[in-house]
C-alpha cells in the first residue's frame, strides 16, 4: 500500500487500527522521513488498508476487508496533510520492484493521484507503475475524486492502460437490485486526458 502509511502501532496519540494486527505486516518504509517505520499520521492509508485487509476484529466480524488474510507492506509516500513529492513515489515504486521477490509482492495499491499533464507514455509516474506491472505484479490505482468536474478527470497513474483503475459507485442498499445504483458524483470519469483511454476499469 503506497499511501500515508498504516497505523499499525501507537504513534503520537494515534492508536493502531485493531483490524490490522501488527503481526500481519511484512515490512514498511517511510519515504517522506527516510524512516523504517511507515506509520500513518494522516489516516487515509489506514482507511485504504482496512478496505483491503481488515480482519473484522473490531466489529466482531461484521466489517471485513476484501482480502482479510493479506500480508501488508506499508510504503509511506504522503505526509500528514496527504501531500507528497513525485520523487518519493518513484523511489517507492523502485523499492517495490527491487523487493518483490523478497516479500512476495503480488498486488500494489495506489489510492492517490495527480493531474494528467501529458500523454501516458511521457509521464514518469506511468512509466514507473508500468515497470511494476511488467515485473509481474498487479497494480490497482484510484480513478480520482474530480468527477464533479466532468469527463477527462481520471488522475495519473490511473490513466495507465496497464493498471486496474477503480472508481466509486454509490449503492442505494436495495439488495440485489443494481438499477438504482450510480457512479458517485465525486468519482473521476473517463476517458483519460490526451490518450482517451476508456477508464475506469472497475467501479466498487
């Protein structure tokens, strides 16, 4: 998980998320502060990690993540205000490629994004995520939160043709009836800028 970190231990008043027991962490690194402890001081990364791998401990099994048995690696590339530098993100993606075999990395999640300012083939961030994909890992990226601005709002690296780009759907909670569900207003919409790729690939 490349994000703001994951709250897996007590840290500056933040309690670790009980659904993400520390025994399930394989490794981590804080590229913001050059520290081996990639703890979360903002909250977004822990939220994402819970969706992915929460084991339901805190809700007695009511709220369980998509892959509750997953072993997690936390690579902190965003600070306590959710901001980051492209250089730290690129360094983290290089780390993933270099350490894929050591930690048996199979899926990389990036629920982050930046504006699309050039064709995908010319974007260093796209080149880096595609190098991860080419190395045999699945890369999942968020579409972005700019749907209110209309079409062509999918962010980078979600505009890569190789990655799985995920947008948001609003479920009205009517059980098996999908016809009253709709794309969330904030969820970024394709096609992508410059390249006109049909994105996102998936709504959840």
